[in-house]
């Protein structure tokens, strides 16, 4: 039988659940390799994989399918984590009863969105690069050829939406929806931030992921889904993997522009029609009460390159040749709830936010006057990495072996 038989394993020990998870997800990845460039053509088979993923995980995970848009469509799977809608108060006391912005897009409220469980891999079909979420692959590679994929910001946006079916590169609103749930749960996931293992763990095999890419004779990236389950966002086999370390991930819809903090409202960055270009009217600035206005409006919030970094309405210090940084939780200044929910300003202390760091440029002009958010950290980031790390120091054209992306679905 192509699709393995499963049962709901939520009542089993975590170790047993994780064994089932690895077995089933590994079988799906092997099936994808077996069919190769043809994809999984049978609608019945696709439905069976989806149904059994939901049975196995008790509905916590499912499978979303993307296609290449060809005359005869070819389909590939992505394993996703179901994220049901919650009000803002759920994440941040005092934030109110409106729905979290990750669940609002194009003026519509969604009952859930689906976070890619894994960042990558990719497949190319019908001239398009499609972003997937699958176990056991290098998240920055073409799963069929092994070629490395190193998206810049615009490519991440493009690869995310190429597959249709609500697929997109993960937005900052979605990333922070999960990060703030970690904060409320008092759980900070570990990850590959110490050359194959978490820097806090012992140098012992059970703490390592499976090497996927080596750099300077050390383990760099590891295979998706490898390592201990403490690398899942909630410490369970059904959580989101890889939000701490391994490689930085673009989180779309958040930038600084000459210091001014700008976002694409709610989760509109997830919509395929949204224009992410420099001069797009989709970008909005933020006032001190958290409301959004046109960029350049008087008294909008800005990052000041002070020590520590501050959020102000008038910039007193700018970067010119290098970024500035400190603990994310040490940012001072104006911090409306909207900014806290979106990971623009801290919702807690440095210790409460895992001692994750913020890195910014706020150049007045030049190639670093516009920089975009990357999160998670890299394989050697150590204690700087985590769900709250924020790097606003790379222009949209930046790419490299430690810059990747992750799909999500509306």
C-alpha cells in the first residue's frame, strides 16, 4: 500500500508519537521522490495522504497541496500545522478582543491559517519554483536535483505564491502569532543554533540533527524534522519545526525604510495580489497608538540606532556602515500593543524573550535604507537565535546560504 495505515496516537508517549510522525512523514517524502517530476497525480491518493495525516495527529497537522499551474497540473504536498484563530488578548493581556492580525486578510477573517511545519524544500515544474514543507530534506535545496535554493526577499514572495491554493511565504504576522503563543506558554523552542545542535545541550548524538550542509568543516544546516522534539515550537511532534536556528527565514510584510517602521496591514502580505515593491501603497507606517497611516505621516514610529535601540518619532542616531544590535527585550521607547503583537517591540523582558537579539540598519539613504525582517537565526547563532530574533539589516536583494523561507497557507 502506498499510503501507510495509521491511527490517532495522541494518547501515546511523546517518544511513540514522534516515531509515528517520523515514519509517516518519511513515507510521504519517499513517495515524492519516487514519483519525481511527475508529482502525485491521483486525487484519491492525495486525499488519502491528507486524511491519514489528520488521523495520525488528531487534526493538529494536515497536508496542503500545491500545483505548477500547467495545462495538466502536477501536484506536490506540504505538511502544515493548523493554527485556529484567536483574539489578541490570548497572546497579550490588554490587547483587546479583536482577532489576531494573522487571521485577517483582504478584509476577510479566516477561522484558521496553516503554518508550514518545515521551511522547504523546493521543486521546479512548468518553469516555476514551488516552495514546499516536507520532512527529511535540506530546506534550502531542490528536493529532486539537490541544487541549493537561496531566495532573496522578492524570490521568497514569488516562490511562495507560485503553487496557488493559498500558499505564500510566511508573513511576519504569522510568525509572530506562533512566537507570541510560545511566550504565553512559557516555552522557548530549541534548535540548530550550535553547529548541528542547540548550544545549550550536551555534545551527545541524541541532541544533533542529521547534517544536510557543511560549512568550514562544521555542521551547518540539518535535515528538516531531525533533532529532538524540543526543536518543535510547542515541544510536541505536531508543532512547527525550525523556528530557532538552522537558517534565517524571510518573514514578509515588515520592513524599515530609512528608519520608519512599515508593515503590510493584518495578513495582507499573504495574498497573491499584494504588491511588495518599494513604492507599493500596501506599505503602511505606524503611529504611537498602533494605528496605521501612510508612510511619511508626521510622528510615525521609527527605529533609532541608540544604545539600546529605541522606538521614537524623531531619529537622533543613524547607521551608515554597519548594523547595531542588542537584546530584543531591551528595546526602549514607544511600544503600542500592535507593535508588540507583530514583534516590532518587545512584549517582555530580555530573559522572558529568550535573550534573542535585534539587529537593525536605519540608513537615511543608499542600499541599506530599506531592510526586511528575517527571523529564527542561523546554525551558529547560539543564544542570539530563537523565535523572537529580528534581523532588519538586509536589503530585499540579499541572499546566501543562511537565508531561506517557509510556506504557509490561508
